[in-house]
């Protein structure tokens, strides 16, 4: 998948050069001051602020062995649909340290790709909660020249610390503005450990796919509910949708008759 290839190309690079404004501006956000671009990617795909000194330097996460990263990463609990303009909804990011060493300075990097490439940074609203403090942190997105939207969990946040064998669950709230174009979106989280001026890719989630729908998309919501519960065949879904339309049509006709003056 191109999304995962983009993450690999961006985060696995070890040289970080000063941010050169490669992210495409769309009026809805840009790279915050102090961000850096991971070379040799042409666009900004994973960016982290310059490293801050740690009071206690913990060991670097264990190296990737075979097909496994030191952090097993999972997105779960998210809705199948987000209604544009209807506020943020929660999902969760599990970070499980399967290595024998503690991992510090851990920064998830969320990549969003919408099918129609119409999504803007200004339409995204996202924050995460630090389980250690309960504090909520906003996430700022940048848009790449390949229409990927990249959000780094870092607003001055020093990063998560995850002990060997421990699981950290991070609550994330995501919402879309009312003018967001409806359509499917795929989200994927790469996990980066910052070390000095370098970034080490230490985890990668599976894809989280969902739809953005507008408030009036009734048939889409009905079909999604049936698909989620597994009730009925395609013909049954069409029949139910047609029934709903008949009910709505009948209600409108009744209301129109009531409003018509009697002769």
C-alpha cells in the first residue's frame, strides 16, 4: 500500500534536515516553527521538533527483529463514520513494548489519506490525551505534495515513556468540519522514537478505515448499519432503503395536503 510505503520511506531515514517548506499550504495549517523534514523524502511525511534534553536518558528501544517492531501498535475503538460538523469522536491507540528495554521519547505520527484528495488541514480537528497527566494536546496537520495529511503527536510534548512489557493506551479524539467533502478515509499510525537529531521508526499500526458523511446522508447511514450488523442481503438493503424513501415521501405528501387550502 502506498500509505505504508510513504511511512517507511519517511520515518526509516536517519538524517533529519531543516524543514524546507515542502508541505503544501492549503490555508488550513502548516508546519509549526522548529519542525524538521526527514530526508530524502520530497514531501514532509514525518516531522518532529528538535530534540529536548532528557533528565534521565533511557535506553534506545530494541531494534526491529524480523517482521516485528519493538512497539506493537493498534488502533481500535473508532467509529465507522464521522458526521461532518458533528464534533470529535474517540478512538484509541495501543502501544505495547514487546522489547526488553524501556522506550522513551515516543511520538506517534498519524497519516490520513482521503480517497478524493479534497480534505484540507483546516477541516481536521484532533487531540490526544497523555495517560500519565490527563492533559489534552492538540495535533497540527501538514499536507504533503501527495495529498497525505500528517499529524505528529507533539506540541511541546516530550513523548511517551513505555516500560518493557507494558501497554500504554492513548485516547485520541478526531472530528471533521462541516464543509468536509463526504467520502472514505484511511488512517495509519507510524511510531517514532526521537534520538537527538535522528528519528527511529519503532512501530506501525494497521489501517483504520472510516467514512465522513454529511448530516443528510440517510441512505448511507442505513446501509452502513446493515453492513456493520450483517443483517440482510444486498436486496434486503435496497428494499429497506426504498421503504424509508416511501415513508418519507408519504409524510411529505401528508404535510403538503394539510397545508393546502380547502376549496
